[in-house]
């Protein structure tokens, strides 16, 4: 399971769709050779700061997932500061 902070569930679904996935049932995205189950998680709290969090379970061929996660990494990078 991979925890992702600061990316809303709807946006993660969009990112995965951009990478070739379709939502086959609520919270389940399937791509060519991989599957992702998504769900909201409890927000992460640091003092008064609250950061949204989702959990994603990826399954599939290891090489396929490695390529997928590399592409997803670039989509989820956040600038700031």
C-alpha cells in the first residue's frame, strides 16, 4: 500500500486515467497490466495543519508497475516554497 499526501482522490483518478486506466468499479482503476485500488484515508495532522491523504494499492507485473510509478511520480510532484 502506498500513502499519497496532498493529492485528492479525484485528481489521482485523473492522473491514472491519463496513464491509460479506466475505472472498472468505484475506487478501482485498471490499466494495461496493472490495477490500482484507491481510497481516502484519515488526513495527516501536524499541529493546526491538515493534509489530505489517500491510500493506493497497486498490483501487476513488477516491471510494468515500475514504469507506471515513474510516470506517476512526475504527475504528483508539487512545487512550492
